[in-house]
C-alpha cells in the first residue's frame, strides 16, 4: 500500500473495532499518524503499524473488546520513537495518557492501565498479561515469521534508525539484542543465528560527508539527503583546524540528532581509514559551482596519493541553494537580522525537541 492507503486502512480498522467509542475523526489521531511519518523512522513507521493491524484483523477480529484493546496498544506503542535515550516506551505511554485525558478519559481505568503496562513491557518483551503476550507476538512477527528477505529488510531499517551510533557501539547493541530475544521467543533461535551471522559479515556502504559546516545550513542538508540515497549511512565529519582555537559547534547534534556526527583534527584519509574497519567507506563532498570542483580535484590528488584506492563522490547542490554559504551566514551574524536568516537553517528534526503537549496537543 502507499502511505495514504495505509493510513486509510488503519483508520478504518479503528472505526470498525471502536468498542470504547473514541473520536477517531478528531485531530488527535492526525497527530499520532503524523508522528509515525517522522523522517528518522525506517522500521517504526505506518507500515509496521499496518502489519500489526493486519495480524489483529486476521486472528482476533471476532472478539470486539480484545481487538479494540490490541488496536489501541498498536496505535500508541510507537507514538514516540527515538532510538537514543531508551525512554520511547515511557513517552509513548505519556502521549497515550495525555490524549485520553484531553478526550475526557473514555477508557475504564483498568483498561488504560493494562494498555499502558503492555506498551511499557515492549522494552524487553516480558509478558505480564495475555494482552502483552499476544501483542509482543504481533509486534515481533517479522523476526518470528519473516523469511530471509523480510529479515534483511528489517535489519537494514533498524540499522538506519540507529545510524547515530558508531559501528562498534551499534554492533555491540545488536549483539545484546540477539542474545536477549531468544529467551522470550525460543522458536527464533535459527533466525537469530542467521541475523548474527549477517551482522558479523555485512560491511555497510558508508559515506563520510566532510566539511567545516560553520554553520551547517540547508545547502548542507540537501547534499546530506542526496548522499543518503546512495549509501546505507552517512557520517557527518566536521573538520577542526588544529592551528585555530575554534569551539566545537554542539548545535550540530541538535540539528542532526539522528545522525552520527564526528569531529576530527587529523587528515581526512586517517578518518576514512579509521571508519573502514567495519564498513566500505566513500568520501562525500558537496559542490556549489565550478570553483568548488577545481578545488576538490586538487584535494583528490593529495587524498589518492596518501591513501590509494580512496573512493570519492561529488554531489552538486540544487540551483536554488548554490548562493548559500557558511561564510555568508557568518557575516550575517554581525548584523541585527531580526531572525530573517532562519530560513537558511534546517528544521527537519525540530520535532525531536518538542514536548508531549506540543507534539500531540489539539
């Protein structure tokens, strides 16, 4: 299904099994659907929600009460999903309870508590209730029932969601998950062995997008987004001149909270060599015009001489953005522009800083 068809399917199921008479035509549901479309999501999306809903419709549809509880659990279990922090389940419950309160608390307290408990239990797939046991099976069905093609797609989507981690930490985290999962689902032992072998053998295609990014602007973001279509992951590498006393721009992590941002004051070839332990690495550079290209070709000669075989790609910026430069924006800081320069700075992930009230208020 396309995105709109997926949304309509989910909405139709909620309406058909609306035992607790929630207002599914209200703006609150638009907010929840919008959250599932956040651009940092690759697995925890409307497609994942749809797959759970299909399982509910196929197996538990005749029990209106239980189906309604399962659908509500599914709808809210990933209402908030951020890979870092480890509090997505708690914040999803917070969103669930906030919206219910705004709706006048239409659910009985025991049902609300049961759904909240089930959402919290998805952290480690423990099963404190029948609802939790059934929901975990639905939530993890790609691992439990998926074929190898499904599993590889799932693992790639998880990799993209956790791309803010360096490869060492990512591999460690996945290994811990693979050790933990069969304890809850022992029937998945062979599947987990397959995923472990895949994790050990796979060498992702990683781009290193290098620059000074002082500051990072919408032109840089455009290059990054184009590079992400070419590579499994793109690391944003900020070069620091060791001869200058330049403070690290901590704001970049706020602009790109779901990407790995590294700072280096060595030769770029040394950084590429370091990142090549588990990955096939390509240097990514953005181009605004022919002058940039001439400069980059000279730099490429040095790079190839110092590290033969280094791969590079050069991505031109959009014509409408080629006038934007970090030096121009730095110059604007000397004047009182009254916030008019904000159009040059990325706001793609601004929702990451929003409170539950701001994200789901209506």
